[in-house]
C-alpha cells in the first residue's frame, strides 16, 4: 500500500509566458504483517504512513502551510493488554522541493492528527480501566506542550494572536504522571500554556498517599461571572485588541471528578497565570507548584 501526494512548485515565467509548473512527488509505503507465537498468541504489526496538509497561524495575519509526513507503527498481542505503538511526524513547508523537515515528533501513541489551534494531538489508548491520554505538540516548532485525559480548554483574546490552553493529566490516564513516582498523593497535574512552549504545571495532591480512583477528572470548565460555561472555548474580552497579558484574567478553571462532591477544585486565572494561593479545593485536596 502506497500513500502518494503531488503538489506544484511556483510557476516559472520566461519571456512573459508561464510554463506548466513541475510537480513534487512524495511517496511512503505502508505495511501489515501477522503471525502466531508457539503458545498460540496472535501478533499483528502495522506501519501506516500518510501525508497531511496543515496550516498554522503563528501570528494574527500570517499563515504557514505545512506538509506532515506521519507514521503510525502499532504492534498488538492477543495475549497481552494494551499495545506497543509509536507516532512519528516530520514537517516540511508545503512547496519546499528539498523535503527537508524543520521539526520532528516521535511519541508513544497509536494515532495522531493536526488540530485548528496550531496543535498536533497524539492519542495514547488506555486499557484496563485507564482513560485515553492526548499528548499535544506545537505545529509551529514540534515541541511537546501538555497532556490531558479530559477535553482541553481553549482561551483566546479577540482580535489578537493570543492563545492559551488548559489541560489536566490525572493518575487514571493511559500514561502515568511523570512526577508521580517522586510525589506521594498525586491526584493530577493541571497545565496552563500556549501553542509553542511547554505549559506551566501545578500538582493536585491528596492528603492520603494513595488517593482513591474516583478523583479522576470528569470535566474541565471555565467559570466566569459566577456561571460555568458549557463550551470548551472562551473569549477573554478584557484583552480585546490588546497584547497586554496582565489583562488575562477575571475567570477561573473548575475541575469536576467522579468524587462526591463532584467539584475537585476551582482555581482562578489572573495576569495570565493560574493562582494556586486563591484556589478552592475540595476537602483533603491541595494545589502546589
């Protein structure tokens, strides 16, 4: 199986006459194989490759067109839970005949796709009761930004290039929280960041060294003017047409869990940052840097 794509170079002009534009051709072969082990276990291994066009908007009035060469390498074993999988992505500028990538992504995961917010999302499937984990990378530079097993929140200031995201990674996700082995009682990590640099992180900690599983996140939401927004996208009108990040605030982030009461904590945003000292956690929960 081959994935193919062609796209034209800029037209060449000689003596006022436009010649047909040459084509750039890219190919990538996919493969699939299966076999049985001596103990009867069935193993399948697939390597699927494809090309995807994506457009980034690093600034308000500028767009960059990319060509993403994506590879999804998955091995499944009928006698084992979960899978061994890897996603790799190489980005070139669309129309660049050299094909030289200017950033690369390599991450554990079974699938991936670009999103509209200058992000590339890699999905790590959960098993055995664990929730799928989405790991987000920057389409602008390929850096890993944040991870979340709940739908992320998206913040924008109208008429600016300002973008912020809120993510939450808890202990019931497909991949463990990196710092959990060094911090007892870690319930989760709330992250706040943009589309090109790693997010700031706050630990959500329980008084008990082994927190109950019902502290897993159910929903993230924005609370403004005392009301919880239903949408995952929020316009920060206080910063309309203004690059001043000091104006980013006046709302809070609420995290609901499967616990009773549902609200695990609520934390305000002021001056473009999470403010843990003003957070309102449930009993037995605290937030720390």
